[in-house]
C-alpha cells in the first residue's frame, strides 16, 4: 500500500521521466540537424573542390587550344610572313 509520502516521490519521478523524454527528443532533433549540416558541408566542400579544379583546368585548356590553333595555322602564318609555300 502506498502512503502519502510516496505521492511526491511519484510526482518527482514522473516529472523526471518527462524531462528525460523531452531532452531525448531535443537530442534527436539536434542529431538530425547535425546530419543535415554535415551533408550540406560535404556538398559545399565538393563544389569548392570542383571550382578549384575548374580554375586550373580552364586556363590550361585555353592555352592548349591556342597552341593547337597556332600549330594548325602555322603554314598560313608562314606565308604571311613570307617564309614558305
């Protein structure tokens, strides 16, 4: 049988359980937010890495294309300069 002194202990226990459940729910929300932010950070990191590669590759590709164009146009340029042909 319960006595009147058990009632405050039960209320405190119920309050404690309720507080723990709220904190667990908060923790789940924080973990979900952390996963979301981690995924976003990974995405941004990949984009930044891709941008760094693009910043390097684009000028190199332009130089290679210019050299190729000059090589292809070499006979024409030589004729203009009076060299061959």
